[in-house]
C-alpha cells in the first residue's frame, strides 16, 4: 500500500514538472501579466519591483501626472483593469516582446488632462532577463496599439 502511494505521488510530481516545461514562455508571460495588472490598476509600488532600474524615471513620470480627478475616476469604478497575454516572442536570449490586452482601464493621453476610462487596448511590453529574473524595460509610457471605440 505504501509503495503504491509513493508511486502515485512520484508520478504526479513527474507529470507536474513535465507540464511546467511545456511552455518555456510561462515565466515571461506571468511577469508581463503581473506588470500590466499592476500598472493599469495604478499600483505603482508593485510596478517598481517589476521594472528595470533605468525604467524608474518613466514610472516616476507616470505617477507625477496623476491628478485628484484621476484618483476619483479610478475609485468610482466597480471593476479593476483586467489583463490577458496575447503573444510572446523572443528578440534574443535575454529580451522578449509580449503583447497584452488590457480591458477597462484609465487612459491618460495628455498632461494636465483627466484620464478617461477605455474599454480595451493592446500594449507591447519589452521584458529583459537580469540575474535569472524577467523585468519590464520601459522606454516610455505604455501606449496602446489598438484604438478604443470610445
């Protein structure tokens, strides 16, 4: 009985490990999704841990342009922004481009203007591997590649 139980547990562990290797992009996709969820829900404290050091200036810029009207708009929403990874492609051994679809997010497109809620946008994120972990490299503020119907 004990041998059978150990065999079953061993098989489960083997299958579980094999499935994790089935999608080598999984860590990159998870990091991109985590970043987009935090960024588009304006959790900049969490975003700070997910970006490269040279991206900090862009995060500070984004945070400095949030107005009270933006905060009020975000607080009035019944749902948070949602994220879905659309695609992932490798540029080289340490750089990936991940396209994410974001729904129900506040879009800021002009300095000094209040943000507006947007139904959907597509964003392309650059992720780089540093010390075995993936980080988003911001070369500007994320801009939607898909125009909203708003």
